[in-house]
């Protein structure tokens, strides 16, 4: 009889994701709530954040003794997720295993055919309704082919994919199990004295960016929670768990203008006081130019916008539906209102050359965001751009699909040359930003120094390339000249 369910993160690390801090796996928090409501005993085990290797995971699973081990993955973390399930099978004979997440959702056939010895079930789409229903079906000895939203191999080894499960219509009806989170391990590095949470105010994306998986996963749909429910949850996290910083997981939290303005009003009226980190679109920032002061009053602290490229031809290829000049203006508006601006630039497209990368860097410096990430294109095998990129793919190791390793080789460049230029972009951008420190506000200066130091000294980027040359020493010398002492 299935009772205890362990939700375990795979032991995969990528500094692009982890530079800012550590936060709970939100999908697990929601699925754990649904499992508990259905009478199961869920446990959230964040092996990634705890830096546990496979041997340590085996020891912890032996201690927990779950009946089911579930994990999740995006493309780069998929191999580690499979290793985790293999360890679960070795440690706990008879355990049932499952995997969800965007990669398994789309690549279920490949996963079951190649890794079926480790994977019993793939949970496709949203997991809150599917997971309890599947486990109840197994407890009753019924046919899992009757459970919507899964894939598995039948007794003949045939891959079975059941019909897709409709998305949850009422997001406010879901009950996250925040009490199962180990809050001591989660923090936002620039503000280390408070707990960091991640929340969803909406789900979905109605855009059509050709390199992205989100609009494909969500089938270009979008649903939102009520502003009242979101604010009430924020206040609960603040008062009960000491959360002082919240990251929104939404791709487009500001899509519904009236709803977004109501949310800002509530944050201001109720003096919620939590620092908010969020992502939104360039055109929504431009739309809200006249009310951006309300963002700041609501304590929105850090905004990421995906500029992606600084040439219009690439933006059009990416189907961003924005203009180059709009990205620059959006960054200026965020900065003018005292919020941290962050963006990313995508490098390593098939037509990239040293000259186009140099031009991208110079325009990024002209845009002048507070933080910039120079990412190599990752050819997600389920994204619209995949067929276009496929002839130029030089690595089929999914762990390389981390936005750092060059997976696509430009026509006129070697991958080593591309990686050297990516590193040079980081070095020159952040050295240029250092020279602006005397003109920064104290808040931005402190935030910038901490984030840059983490990026250069502790991130996966440094480990992958053996460091950024002499940059840390250069940084220390410059800071010394500016009279800034690092703590």
C-alpha cells in the first residue's frame, strides 16, 4: 500500500540558476499539498540545495523509506534525475518511481525507451491532480492507463501515453504545503538575513518565443490567481516563516493590467513589506511607464526582462514581438525608479561571428542594465527553433544544455572560441560596471558588488571555465581604489 511519497530534487547544479540564491521547488510544495489532502504522507527532500551527492541521497532515502520517489527535471538536469531514480531503485527494492517537469513532459517516449529501468511513470503537465490520482489508482490495483496526464510502459514494454489532463482552472483552489519546507536552507544572497520563497501568481505564457519551452508547455494559455489570495499568502509566509524576499516564478505576471494594478494597490495598502524579485516583458514595462512608481512603493526590488539580443533580425527570429529600442527604454525606466534591472543576452547562434558578439556586448553596455547574463543558446529538443538549430548541434549530452556550455557551433566559429568570447563578455561588462560604482546609490552598489562577487567566484560559470582569468584580482584592485571594503 502506497503511503509515504518522497519528492526529491536531482543533484544538479548550474550557476546561471543558482547565482542569486536558493529557493524551494515550488512544484513540490504544490504537489505535496495535493498528496496530503488525498491522504498520503509526502516529504520534500531538496537534495540539490543540500548539496547531497548520490551516496548521501541513498542514505537519506534509506532513512525515509518512502513507497514512492518522485523527481523533476528540466533538460540539463534530466541525466542527474535519472541517476537519482536509479539510486532509489537500488536502495529501496520495489519502490515506485516517477518524474515530471518540462523535459520529461515532452520527451516521455525517449525517456521511457532509454531509461525505463529507472522510471516507472512520467507525469506530464501539471502534477497536482495527476499525482494523487495515479497513486490512488495503483493502491486500488487498477489500470494506470485510465489516469490522464501520464506515460509509462505496459507489461509488453510498449510506451503508453494517456490523454492530456486539462490545466487546473482555479489556481486559488490549490493548497501549497509550505510547512514541509526546510526554511533554514533558503536565502537570497544579496539579502542573507531573511528567508527566500518562490511563489506563483499566475501560470502560462501567451507569447510565441521560438527558443523558449514555456509557451509550448502551457500551450500559449495563461491563468491567474486573485490578487487577494496572493497577498494573503505573502503575508502568511512573512509572519509564519520569516520570509522577507519572494521570487515570482511567473513568466508574465503583469499580463492582465487591471489585475496587476489591483495587486500593486493591495501590496501598498497593506504594507506587505516583502522584497519582490520578478520577471516581466519589455512591452509591459513600457505600458506601465506612468505607474512604475507604484512598483517601487509595492517593494518590487528586482526586475528581469528578456532582451535576448540587441539586433532586430535576431529578435524577429526569436519571435519576441519587440523592438531593440524598446528593450533599452524598459531598462532605463526600471533604473530610473530605483529598481535593480537584469537582462540576458543569447550568444552562439549559427550565424554568430566574433564581430556580431562584439556588437552585442557593446550594445549591452550601452543598454547598461545593473546585471547582465551572456548565455549560450540551448536547443531544447521540443522548442520551435530546434529544427533550425539541429544541424549545428555539437553536443547531445543533456547536461550541457545549461545556457553556459556551447551546444550549438556557429558556422564560422569553434566552440572554444565562442566560450572565450562569452567569458570576455562577462569580464568586460562587469569591469565597465565597476567604474560606475561612484554614481550608484548605496543600495545598488551593495547589491551589485555582492552579486558580481558571487557570479565570478562561486558560480558554475567559474567552475566550468576554471575561473574568469584574473578578474577577481582586478575587481579587488578596483574596489580598493574606490575605497570600498568587502565584507
